[in-house]
């Protein structure tokens, strides 16, 4: 869509200042209920199994809120101190079994390139219509199957529970191979030089490696401790369900905020950051309860205009600038299923299309 609105027209700066008291309150009203719900889950199983499902639902929702607050910490917006954001973000990352620092660095790249579909294809690693046409019939079927909406459940579990553990194993194995190769080919090479020369696909900086390592230590340690405390069968059953459901929820929300009909999906040449934020991100209108658990991430175009605005100011910022957002894509819960069909990027028309529409066109 054509727009004459510019970023300078938006009132953003008054909302970019973090409030440590509100940030602290949000962490407390999220983590404390999350912990208490786990102990409540243990208690109710001795009374009746049928009391457990609603508690599992609540644990999953609080897990989503933990992730949303971790997301704010990654943008250094929840608290005014960068160090506090790192510490709290790490703790919230452990709750959801995901290394916060590497995740936030990757997420920052998404913000820098949103709408530039030559550089960033989303968490589902979507391909272009040209690439899809070159796939074999079985390859096309497999591509479509892996991006079916129901795949967010096993995909979400893999994303949180398995991928960070696998990244550490693969990266460590690669380093050992690199170490042995260096010692064989250049015996005089020092350990510091060997470490600095190692480039891993599983982490990009030393900071990411240490965060990944300590996250794995804390996560696996907590699994063992809580399994021993609650019973391994009970803990891993409830934990797997809640982790899978919470991951599926925030992957779903993230997906539909960028993959929808008319979403800004441009080539690198001519790409515009502002249009990527306004036209490449939706306003997801959610019920009040879900807004709270998602920490107002539905105001996603405002979030992309300035990631330094903490979640507790997004709604106010949205309301003040609503007259500039009249043509922004608004989605509601009933619109979410339709968004999942936009899984191909048409580079010729700079838009997202469905597989069905692409096949009709050819």
C-alpha cells in the first residue's frame, strides 16, 4: 500500500524509557505464579487427575509470558540497566529452556531486516516461488507438510527442548575436530589461537557460546532436580506438554504477525525499513487475557518501529499514534488460520502467496 506517513510523524521517544519498578512487578507476577502452579500441579494429582488439565493450561500461558518478558530483555527494554536485562533474561530463558542471548541476537537481525525477504525468510525458513518450482513433487509435498499449522507443536518442542542441546553438542564436536586438526597440521599453534580461529555455525561469538553453555547446564540441572523432586514420569510428562503448547503459541503469534495477505515482502534492492515495520508487521487484536499473557506483543508494528519501547508502554504508544495506523493490517483470532497458507515468497511481485495460488498461476 502507498503511504506518505514517515517515522518522524510518530510519537515514540516518550515511551522508550524503561520503568524498573514496572519491569520488576511484571517479572514477579509472572515467575511466582509459574512456580506456584507447578507445586499445585503436584498436589492436585493426589486428589484427582482431572484437576490437572486446567493447571497445565495456566502453566503454558505463564510460560508464554516468561518468553515475552525474555524477549523484552533481549531488546534491553524491560529494565533500564543492560546488565539487569541480561541477568533476568537469562533466568527467563532457563524457564523456557532457550539460551536468551543467542536468541536475542538472532532476533535483532530479524528486526534489522524485516520485510527484506532476500535476507530473512522467517522462523519457518520459507522459500521463493522459483525455488519451490524447482523442487521435485515429493520435495514440494515435504515442504508443505513441514509448514502445516499443526507442525508448530512438534516444531515448538524441538525449538525449545532439543535444538539448544543439539547446538551445544554439534558445536563442541566441531571444536574438537578443529582442535585435533590444528594440533596435527600446526603443532606449534597455541590454544588461544586455536580457539579464536574456530568458527561455529551454532554460535557466532564467545558470549553466545558461554550463554549457550550455562543455559544448558542450568536447564539440564533443573530437569534432573525437578524430576527427582516431583517424580521423573510426572515432571517430564507435564513439562513436555506445557513446553510444547507454549512454544506453539508464541511461534503461531510470531508467524501471523509477519505472514499475512499483503505483507510487505520486498527484495533487498529498494527495501525500506519503515515500510517493513509498518506494512510487514500486523496489529494483532487479542482478547484482554491473551494480551496480558503475551505482554502486548500484538502491537507489533509499534514494536518494530522502536524495539526499545517496553511492552508496558506499547498500547499507550499505539493509541497515541492510531491516526497514523489506519491502513495497517489488523488481524483477529479468526484471521489466524488463513495466515498459515502464505508460505511462499513471490520475488517478482514482492508479496507472499499460498502454494495453491502459485500452482493456479502456473
